[in-house]
C-alpha cells in the first residue's frame, strides 16, 4: 500500500462529515480522502464542489484509491458498491450494519475470493471496539453470553421517557436532530437496527451466521408512562436489550425491551451511550461502555479500521472457521412483562408460571414465565399496541 492511504468515500452525512473532521484532526495517520461520492446534486455541502462526484466509478475504478469507505444509508446500494470495490481490489471500511447483517455470508465469500478485507467496527455500538475484541481478544475464550444496549436512539428515548415528562414524539425528534437516528427511524424504534448488530456480534462471538429474520425482535413503540411507572415500582428501568446466550450448546438471540434492575450495570447506561456485557467461561463478566451513535463516535471506529488497514488487518472469522458454531433455538424460557389494553391479548401468551397479574380499566398485565417461541407466536407479540419486556 502506498505511504498515504487514499480513501474514496461514499456518503457525506453525519458520519461522513464526522470522518472528514476526525481525519483532519488526527496527526500521524497518513490518509487522504481523494473523492466523495454523493447522491443529491442539489444539497449544500461544506466543502468545495471539486471534492464531490455523483459517479460511483470515479472512485471504484480509480487505481489510486486504496480503500473505499462506505457510509451511505441504502443497504442494497451499499452492497453493490462494496462488492464492486472488492472485485476492483480495494479494501472496504463500512458502518452499514444493515448491509453487513443482510449479506454476511456473501461478504465472507467475497473477502475469500478477492483477498481484500471488509472491516466494520463502526457497524456495531459506535465507538465501542467490540468487533475486534470479539475477534481477537476472545478468539479462544468460550463466550456464552453477549448482552447489550446496542442502539443509541432507543436508549436516548427510553432515558428521557423514564427520567423526564417529555413525550415520545418529542424525544424521537431530538434523537433525529442530534444525528443518532437512522434516516428511517423505524429501523431504530422497531429494533431492526439492534437485531442487525446482534447478528454481527453473534457471528464474531459464537461463529453462528444468522439471517436478520432469525433474530426475534420487538421495539419500543408501545412503551407508555404506565410501563415506566410499573417498572419503577418493581425497582427497574426500561432498556432495549440485545441478548445472545448459549444454553445447552444452542444459541438464543433476540432484541426485546427489558426491565433492568437499577443495580445492574446496564441500567446506568444513559442517553445515546451503548454497552456490551460479555460473559465467558474463563474471562467471566466484562462490561464495555461508550457512545453508540453520533458522527464523531462512529467516525472514531471508522478511523480505527483505517489504522488497522495500515498493518494489513483483516478478520479471520476464527469462530466460524472452527466449524463448531451452536445452532439457533427459540425453545428457551423467558420471564416477561406483557401489558395491553386487552386482557384477552395478554392471555394469548401461554405463561407456565404467573408471578403478578394486574387488571384495571385501561391496562392489564402479567409478569410470568413462558417459552420465547410461545411469546413470539402469541397474539400479544403481533399486536403493535402491546408492550412486552423481559425481566
Ligand atoms: N441509529 C443508530 C443508533 C446509529 O441509534 O444506534 C448507530 O448505529
């Protein structure tokens, strides 16, 4: 690779502009953004027009470009760009969790076929260096749990909803203005974004390559002040948790809101911060925390990947290569809080053990134990107005 690492950048939104800034303030790492490919011809941009192109091939076919940094939000278009970059002999750095999660197996094949790396530290938990740690530090430790708050937008919303009297719509708007939310915030609030990250971290932690639809997922759109008050009365706060666990040799992965006891370290993670709680056979519990969204924190992970390319770093996917990855199961017990306006909807969940049952005019809830699979197949799970949280 040449002395200067020449970067062709796709996308100049919040993270792209963050990267521009971060690279210009980082001494020592010799990099140069040679060209930036953007879509919107009419948008006002803070750099001279000469930096920009609207033609992808101006970057993809430029022999001077060593690495393509992909920071656009359209996952399908991003995959086409990444594929073409690899086939043209370029390394790729991306923050696009949807693109990585939706094409994980194809990206493995492409890396093998071309010998070029795809690095995506910025795809999961923003500034927390979780992928490379799972890949390198824990390559031989038998991890049996990866639990975390992996979406900054929903954590910001839940923090404000549980700590202030602000409305859901107002705090979502704030999260959008602060640059935390996806262009389509449904991806955040319905838990899709967290499910993509769960899949990516799970592949590196356990070697199991899932498809996005395999990760059972529900978001926070049904949460109400009643739920916040109920959680508080039980000594809990509400978080959207990504949970991957190995039990009896099988993997369970899901994203669901959770009642988290105040004394749990995850309860202390506020606003756009993310956290990952790892559990390993030898390392026991370890807790990572950091900013999970926003231009500069996410750009810091891109920067770290660019620095890693300097020493020809690539993921070895050691846990996948071992060929002993656990298979997925949803037949595991979960303790859950299910609250609805309708007692019938609540009773659609086959609880094996009911700890609390509450009925009033507007709110009915049960706290009890059921199988994850039964919860997933229940009318309550399909009903958008019902709030479900694990405990
Ligand atoms: N929308 C994402 C979040 C951005 O809120 O976590 C970082 O991946």
